[in-house]
C-alpha cells in the first residue's frame, strides 16, 4: 500500500514539503516566498523551483521527499545493478520517466526515482511490464539517476567511428566547413563523452605524426585514443571557432570560452591553446554549472574535522585559508563553507579567477574579465559594498594579502586560498607576503590543508596483508591487512571511483594566537595544536587507507608519508 502522502494534490504536497524544509532548516521563510512567486510565474513544480534557484541541494530534497512520502532513500553510487533488468526495462522507458530498475523478484519491482510522486511512471510500469504486480520506489537525486542510467545502459558516442569519417573525408577544406562536418561532430562527441565521464580537463596533444586525446579523470590523465595528425588542423579550427579564438593565429598562446549543454546540464568550457614544435596543444577545462553544491558533510571530511571547521566558522570575523596544490578542491570546499553559513540576512561577495560556481544571492566577480581589476583592487572596492563575507580566489601577492587581512580586522569574514604543503606552512608564507605575526594573531579563524585522492572502487577492492615497508609507512603491525585497488567493469578497470578529500584543520584560539606572537617554532605550534585535537595530514591519510576508503599507492601520490611529521 502506498503511503498516505502519495495521494496528496500538488498544492498540498508543496505545502507539506515547504513546511518540512522550513522545520529542518533547509529553507528560510524569505527563500520560500521567492520560490512560491517563481512557481506561480513559471508554472513548474515547486521542488524544481527550489533546485533552479539553488536554495536546496538535490540531497536535501531527496531527504525531504523520503520523509513526506515514507519511502526510503538509496545511494546509487554504492549500488550494484542487475544487468539482466536491461532486457526487462527498455532504455527509452527508463530515461523517459527518469527511473532506474534495481531488482525484480516475485512480481516486486524496485526502482530508484527522483520524483516519487510521479504516478504516471509507476502506473506505466505496473501495466506495461509483464509480471510486475507492485512497484516499490526508492528515492535518489535526479543527477544520480541520470549518471546511473549512463553507466547501466551506456551511450553510443561513436568517437572511433567519427575518427574514421574524418580520415575518409575527401579534402581538408571540406572537413573544415559546416556544422555537420566530421570534425564538428567529432568535437561534439568528444565533449559529450568527457562531460559524461566527469572529466575535469580534455587534452589534445600533437605528437609528431599522430595526435593523442587524453581526459583527466579523478585527477589522473587517461589516454582515450590517438588519430593521425594530418586531421588535427581542421579539428583545432573547429575548437577555436566554438571558443571565439583567432583561427589565423597559431604561433601565440590564446584563451577562449564556450558554453555546452548536455541534456539538462549547462557546462562552461575554458579553452587554452599553446604552440609546440609539433603544432598547437589545446587543453579544455570543464566547469559544470549545473552540479549541485556539496554540503560540508558531503565533502568527505572526518567528523572531527567537520566539527573543528564549524567551530571556526562560528567566529563573527577573521580569515580562513585553505591551502594545497592546484586541483585539490579548495574552491569546492570554500563554497561548501559559504553555503553552511549563508542566510538571506548577510551580504556575500566574491572575487574569483575564474568563477567556477554560479550561486544565487551571492555577488560574484571574475577578475579576468577584460583586465578590469586584480584581487587587491577588487577587495578595496568590495569593502565599499557593505559586505559581511568576502571570498578571494587566491592570495598570491603582498597587496592582496594586506587587503584581505585589513578586511578580516575590520569585522568581516574572509575566505581565501594559498599554495603551501600543509596548514602550518601557511604562516611563514603569509609572513613572506608582508604580514607580521602580530597582525595575524587574533585575525586567523583557521587554516585547512587538503589533498584529493581517488576512492577505491567499492565493487572490486580487495584486502591483502601489508609488507614490512607498507606497515612502516602506515605505522601498523605487518600482520594487519589493508585494501588495495584491483579493477572491474564498473570502474573501467582503474580500481577507483570518485574522489575524497584528506585534510587537516588548524583552528586558532587564544593560546595559539599567543604562540604566534611568542614563538616561530613550527614544532612547538604543532605540539600545542595536537593537544587541542589537531590531526596532521599524514595521520589522516593513514587512517583513510586503513579504513579502506583509498589505497596506500593513491595516498603516496598526494602525501609523502616518508617524511617525519
């Protein structure tokens, strides 16, 4: 029997959902008013309004729908799927109603679906699929359902077939012309393929007589295919046309951008060309505008680390810095923190290079736009805009450091990033940029250092005993076991699926502020911080290996465990 809430009208359902979201703190009353006005104006479902406005995440909506409907949630990222159901449920039906078949036993069909109140979909399954007596829906975010459908049914992008078409084209002029030319369709196929695989970058690399195509997947470059270099000029021209770059210029670096849509996802692509001895090398950075912002709890931080960060964020003013190498998720973490403290009653302004997330109710500026301003000039201007919170993409020079600290010392919360190896290393780096320890004392909320590592595939990871060298690195008995990667069809043979953040958080209080003034000893600061609950990055990395979240091999790629802590 379906839950009682299942029979509610659209109006009463919206009211029930709104009340629950208000009660759980997922939604403010101001945001509710805006969403209801938007719903009346655009005549779309209430939950779609909330998502489009960015007021709630898909995860929060799924949790609320689970409570109102009485049906359970399911995590599709850690669910093994039965391939035999592909013959029972046609792909076009699954995609049309946006559901994923999970199991079918004794007339009971379980599916994952984002809209549990989609009665036509459930009725269709009961009447059109032979043997189905009852349908049990489990709730999952819509983007997770789409991703799972891609993995489950696959998609035919025919990159290899299009490469053969390009090579078979009768003339170079013909393949350069027209939206329906082989190079155009090949570029589109590559972009769609990379976006669906959640690549962060696409590399077109000339290598003498051939071209190499590589994607950066989960932080690692993976070769996709190669093709003859004689066809690269036409493909390169197509990329330049799409990115509004100068097709006649091939001897100087160029930058361009374009927007690409895959399904309902709008993706911003940043294109950069660079001349090499074999021709132009082109790299495309993929920025998915439609990806939902992760909450602090979804970043993969440990519970202790999340508690420390929330303690730091409760301060009314000061500077919080995230440090680490390029591509370690600093921007994602910063925006999750902004989301945690954001309310309709504060003014948040950002300076970024580039703007990676477009968020509602936040004033965002791209400092690269026509060279209008740098970070230091931007902070100076923002301070006249009555901000409560300022996000600065990166502190890279003395001027930016001085302005960021000035903002933190005048009643504002300031969030920014640095490039150092660990949290303690950020202090001498800030001193190198012209800030004194006396200026920093009392102005730092916290410093977080993090790395991104790949997660072991839950389907194929295996356990084995450690060698003496591995046991020494992990500081454990050589008799103990830990998990290693293996590889299967689900993870495309890599042994890994997705990434997680390994981090350390140094939260400042009166005692640590006093130490900033009285000592420059890194060891002394570390010892005092550890007594207050600080866990060094290396120890956190070891813990995640022993827990089975990632592998020792993957951790060693990001963290040097051989150095003394």
